[in-house]
């Protein structure tokens, strides 16, 4: 029995979402203890960004898999560029946000970094355990 790409990516999205929620909750508690409401909001902003990055990766792979190799690479690269632009816009917005105190800024950073590293580990585990049929 082989897994198809959709089932593997669905598993990545579900487990990735659970991971991001867990990291966001933990970051929210720590952020609130360190920086009050600003730290709580910082963790929520970091968690939202991490979820958006995870979802964009899965969507670009699912959409790109229906195209030829050139189209696939174009969609994956395009998705990566969209994520870079979203990252720049989000952190430019956060840089100007009055509610984000100086003591809460590391909370955003650590939530995003923890979610990215955790997501990479999770993606690796899910993909290596998947049984993908060899292409002809």
C-alpha cells in the first residue's frame, strides 16, 4: 500500500498545525510572563506567521505536483518568494507596531524559529515514513 502526495501533505499540514498551536500556546504563556499582553500578542503573531508559512508550503507542493517539472519548480519557487515577501511585510509591520514592546520582540523571534525548526523535523519524519510509489 502506497501513500499519495495528497495524503502525505495532509498529514504534514495536520501535524504541522498541531505543532504550531503547541509552540504558540507555550510561547504565549512565556511571552505573557516575560512581557505581559505584548508578549502574548507577539507569540500569537509569530504563530500565525509560522502557520501561514507551513500552509503555503503544502499548497504550493500540492498545486505544483499537478504540473510538469518546469511548472512544479516555478510554483515552488514562487511560493518561496511569496513567503519571503510575507516575512518582510509582517516583520516591517511588527517593527512599527506600538503594542509590541522591546521586551516582547524576542518572543516573536523564538516562536517563529521554534516552529520553523520543528516543522522541518516534522516534515522530514513524515516524508521519510511515507511509502511513495516509484514513478515509471
